[in-house]
């Protein structure tokens, strides 16, 4: 194994370890899926020839391409979902702010005609 392979392996295992420690009691299914994906990535870091074999079986020239295509598609999906959630959250915050402003408005200081409107 090369220095780059060792570095990537340490990074992947470090991320798995960090997530296992930091995510205690939280969504265990998502954590398990993440660990499986990271360990699969670690497997292909240690045995890159297996990725190439799978890539050739799928009609793709290089193993790294075989692994990167789904990652790019998944990251694009996550980016679009995050943007949609951010827009929805912004709309909810605006509605809550308006409701709070109306609920806490001091109607005594308003002119009588505006308070009855």
C-alpha cells in the first residue's frame, strides 16, 4: 500500500470512529448505513484492483470512475435537498416571526381607528 492509501484509510477510519462516538443515541440506522459505506470505501482503498474489476464488469474503464459517479450523483441530490429544506425553513421562520409580532403587538399604543381595522 502507498502512503496515499494509508492516509485515506486513516481518514476513513477516523471519520467512522468520530461518528460512532459523536452520534451515540441518535439515528442508529443512518449511522449504520454510513459505517457500511465508509468501510466499503476503505475496502476499495486497500484493494483498488477490486474496484477496477467491478468497473470493467459494468463497462466503465477505471475503478475510481465506478466509485465516483454515484458519489457525484448523491452529492448533487443532497445539495438540492438541502437547498429546498433551507428555503422551507426560511418560509417557516418568516411565518413564525409574523405570528409572534402579531401576538405580542401592543394594541394600546395604536390609534383607535387602526386597532379596530
